[in-house]
C-alpha cells in the first residue's frame, strides 16, 4: 500500500519561494501537487471571453479573476475564473479564500473528468457555494450548487437559457454567451 505525503498550503508556498517549480504550471489540490495542462489557444480565448462577459454584467458587484490562484484549507488551485468580492486591491497580499469567493468557473477541453470529480470535491469540501464547468467539447455547462461535504446538493447540465448566480439573483447570465465560440 502506498502512502502519499500531503502538502500544506504553507509547504507549497515555501517550495514556490525557493524556485523549485520555476517554469512549471502546478496547483495544490487536496494536499497533492498537480501538473496543470498546457494552455491551448481555444481554452485561453474562451476563458478570457467569459471574463469580459461576466465583468460587463457584474460591473461593481464583484471582481472576475482570470487564471489566478485561490487559497483553500488544503489546496491552492487556479480556476479559470473566480468571481470574488471587491475591491480587487484586497488581494494584493493574499489570494482569495472561500469566504471571499462568490463562485468559480472552469473551462474544460481536456480536463473534464478532473474538473467534475477532484476539483468539484475540493470546492464542495471548502464550501464554495457555486461551481460551474464549461465543457468545450459538448458545448454544455455543468452547474453545481449548495455544497454538502464533498459534493453538491444541486447538480445540472444546461446548454441554453438564463442562469442567475446564487450570489447575484438579479444578474441574468445567458448560457449561450458562456458557450459561444466553443465549437
């Protein structure tokens, strides 16, 4: 039986500060250091387009972070989009934590299984109220709401219509705008 050493967020930060991870795309998830997929043009374009769209809808209500770390209990993942509390200057000295996050979004082209299993469990365990995964291959959106232990009470898959985020019930998000250009 193998036993893996689990790393704390503090351990991870110490390793980063020594430079041992230079030029590597990594994230800490559940105490394990995970190699991230290379950034491909379609994925980057789609994520950036969604940042622009959501920022236009949320204006002064929230800050939409792009490909930036968030700090959780035993993890420091880098979701494609993190919709967090304003002002953005509050994150000069720390990454957003679970109490500062409204919801998270991953754009998935080759990592769907990972995003809807390991990442979903981590986000639920850390009480992230809402988590969306955009499946570029099937042009659909997974919506996870209301965390309970390592899962979410409400899970759905949508391809059209309007979504209202839990944190902003007066904001209407057109699903087709999130999925636009994903073919």
